[in-house]
C-alpha cells in the first residue's frame, strides 16, 4: 500500500530539478498515492495545505539539506494523518482484564480473538477465550480450533442462542480458573451501515459482563467508509479501541486508517495476515516510515538528532565562554560523534552558513586528515572511563599506555587529544560570545 511513495522520495532526494519544482512534483505524487489508497479528498487537501504552510513559515536547521528537511515535514504530517503520536497502552492496567471484541460479520473478529490471545499469552499472561458468537455456529468451532493451536482454553455453548448469557457464564468460568486476560468474541451478524444494531448489542453484552476494554474489529478494505462506524463507536464507549484487520490485503488501508484517526478513535492493533501471529501494535510513525522508505528516512532523522546534539554542545560552549562551566571530553565526544553522523565533512561543511568567512578554507587533504583524527579520538574516548572523560587530569602515564593499547592508537594520539581539550577550554575562556557554527567546526580540528 502506498508503495509508490518510496520511489517518489528517492526521486525527490536525488533529483536534479530545481527545489520548488521537485516539491510540487512530490506533492502531486503524494496526493495521487493517498487518493488511490482511498484517503478522503478533504483530508488530502488539509494535509497538503499544512505541508505548504510549514514550508512557508519554517526554516530547516542550518546543517540539514532542505530536501531532507522537506521529507521530515512530510513524515510528520503523514504521521499526524494516521493517528499521530498516540501510544495506546497494550499491557493490561489491571488484572484480571476483560476484553470484549465487537465487529461486523466477516471483519476478522474470530481470527483476531485468537491473535490477541496469542499476543497476551506471549507476554506472559494467563489467557482465556469466550466464544459468544451464537449467530454463526461455525464461529465457536473456529475459535476452539485456534485455542487448541495456541494452547488457550475456550468456553462456548454450541446450542445457545443467547450471546449475553454465554458471555457472562464464560467470564465467570474464566475468573474461576484464575485467568488474567479474558477475551470475549461476540456476535457480528450485522453489515456495515447497520451500526446502530451492532452498538446496541454491544451495550447489552457490555452491561452484563462490564468489560475493561471493548475492541472494535474492522476490515481495512472498507477504506474511508470506516469513518461512520468508528465515530459512532468512539462516541458510544469510553473504553474502546480499534483493531484494523487485513491491512496486508487491501490498497485501501490508508483510507481506513486516516478515516478512523479523524474520528479520534484509537487504533491499537492491526492485522497483517491470516496466521495467528499476524498482529502488530499500531504505530503511525512506524507505519509512515515504511511507506516513505525506512532507509532514507532513518538517515534523515539521525541527522536531525545529530544537529540537536550539536546544538546542545554549542549551548554548553556558550556557557563555558561565560566562565560558568568547562567543556569535558564527553562534550567533545558528543560533538565529534554528531558531526560524523551528519555525513562526510566536505558535505557537512558546505551546509554551514558563514563558513566562507573563515580565514582559510580547509582543503580536501585537511578534511581527510581531520576525519581520520576524529575517528582516532572517538576510539580513544571509547577506551576511557567515565571518570576520565569528566576529568582527564586523573589520566597518568600508565593509563595513557593502556588507553593507547585498548584503542589501537599511540600515546602521542592521546596527548594530542588532551592538548586539544586544554586548548578548547583556554580558548573558550578568552573568546567573546560567538554563535556561528563555523567557529564550532574550527575548534573540532579543521584548521
Ligand atoms: N489477509 C488477512 N486475512 C484476515 C485477517 N484477519 C482475518 N482474516 C481473514 O478474514 C476472514 C474472516 O475472518 P473471521 O475471523 O472468520 O471473521 P469474523 O469477523 O469472526 O466473522 P463472523 O464470525 O462471521 O462475524 C478469514 O478468512 C480470516 O482468515 C488479516 O489481518 N489479514
């Protein structure tokens, strides 16, 4: 689903068109992909408007290329479209914990009951299944089979026509057997469009068994039609969440996810296959990063984190300039590590504004030497103890020899790093406040 976006991201990041044109092309691809995934046109329009307004109003952090930053903006906004940063709890907040499953016929309710049972069993809970789908006789048989397969007991009454009575008796039995998580599979005879009937039945069983949580099972292939049932369900129960099934087999999953998210209902799980293991906790950011291409996105997020770390060190340096604190080897470690995460120095330097104001620009040869030195220094600091990183004055000759051995470097390399540390602190003390990042790189050893 939405697979075509990975190619669009690639094309956008590596393309040679002017930036503004690339952005417009990407937005067109994005709109097309979302609409063909059945996302409501109104939601697509809102999403693109938000992306455009962020492009107008925000500026990328200085060390990030604007193409990469644009993809990060798209990532944020798509994640919001599919439910945002809501992290629903999955471990039962109390025990025993009674979950009641509701859903229309064929939505995958019985299969999902089995999946949830296995999910909780694997997390170490004693699980019990109750088959209260009295309208479809085969449902109990199906549940019993799954129960046998995963080693979870199942309660059911093959001849009963009273789902409320079966649910209550099943719950009683489960509690007598000291079950910790009780999952009740209820009847689902109604089709989409008959929400009221389904919700009324949910209420009557709910009154009888007082579940701790009601999970609505929905089939993702209904796409944006999921909106009506999800919003009524969300209004009808405060203890509800949604399990969206068959996300693996439909091109309309984006429509269902965004429609449900728009109702404010929480999507807790998604079904991703027919097997009893095929259940995932839903996380909209993870979902979107798959759509956009894990590799590309991870690299961008890593760089953004690295710029955040650099900002922290920068702040510390400013404090050091006012004499309030000192830069430690830990700070230097953080700084070098962050710079290395951002890519080859030659590329990183091109992105720093004001760099051409330095007295002398580094040559390729300088950069190579600096990169090599950064690598050595990281190895050295990796071999030091926290105490030594915080206060290098405790490092004596014999420790220098040991650290050199441990890091595959020489005692001279270590002295060079220690000198750099002394020099930075001395410099900071005498330097006036200067905020540009170019200076920061100067201190890293690029002469
Ligand atoms: N591909 C795929 N198939 C699924 C998934 N979840 C359920 N199914 C299939 O959907 C079909 C219907 O599932 P059931 O569990 O029988 O549906 P139900 O909602 O319990 O049906 P009723 O008991 O009639 O209400 C079965 O063929 C399942 O294998 C899923 O996540 N992915």
